[in-house]
C-alpha cells in the first residue's frame, strides 16, 4: 500500500472494515477489534493513525509489529489469518496495516482465562466491535459449518411472524413473553429462523434484536 492509498482509506473514517489505533499499547484490548473483524467480514487495523484520522505513524514499527503478532497468537483462538504491510508516512515513521481475513471457522474468541481457555467472541457492527450474544455465536458457528437448517413451522413460529408483521423488531425476552415459552425455547426458534433466512439478527450493545428479512 502506498501513502496516497492509505490517505484515501483513512479519509473514509472508521467503519465495519476499518479501525484506527495510535499505538499498540494494551495489545490485549486491541485484539477485540481483530477478533471482531475475523468473525464478521474481515477488515484492516491501522496502527499509527489517531481516532480523528491524523496519520502520526510509528517510530519503532518493528517493535509494535512484534507485540501485536505475539498478541494475536496468544489471545485469538482458533488461529486467524492475516497479512501485514508497512506504509512510510514520513522519514523514519510508518503505519502498520494488519489485514484481517474473515475466518472460515467461527466464532473466533478473545481468550481471557488461559487456565480454562474461556474467551469472548466479538462481531463488527458499523465502527464498533461488540460482544457476540449466545444467539450470535450459534449463528456464526452454524454458518461456518454450512449446516442445513430444518425449520419446523408451528404455532410459536406463527406468533413470531404475526408480531413482526405489526412491529419492526423483537428480542428473545419479548418473544418469550409473546409466545409464552421459555427464554431458551425462544432463543432456539429465533436462531433457527435466522439460519433459515426468514428473519435477520442485528447485534447490539443493549441486546440483539431480530427483524423480518425483507429480501425473503
């Protein structure tokens, strides 16, 4: 990547495919963005660019690169695929470009307990990386396996479709009350309906919501 291309990329601002970081401080926190890119559509992590789009660059680029490569190997499980390039932005200052590929095996987790190998999955929504819900993790896993979805359309599914015909969205808690079923059963139905392409899931910091699939 040349400097002109980098400037055009930065001018777009942070988005679903692009994240800026000034330095590789707190690399474990930066891994949240890496995991989110791998779990979504992939993206580019630019190290040496401020949140406001100012391209400061890195003086010790090889040290920053080493720290982040070590962090990716340590915190991101299963392993992810990525490329690294360096863009000269001024004498002796570079921007590191990590190109994260969408993972074929999902979800990818950010490990925070190495004794139990427990982690959290994240997905990219607009310019944010948010924690994936249980439903989102199930959907990611099923889609990565290309698993067939056998949809049984019964009374509860009918109630769901009736509700969405009159309301813009629904969540697990609301569906549980509307259909008078357990939250687990509501969750399972919403996941299967999403995998079947009947409805769509929208991850959100305040809780996922589901809408009718307008392309259906």
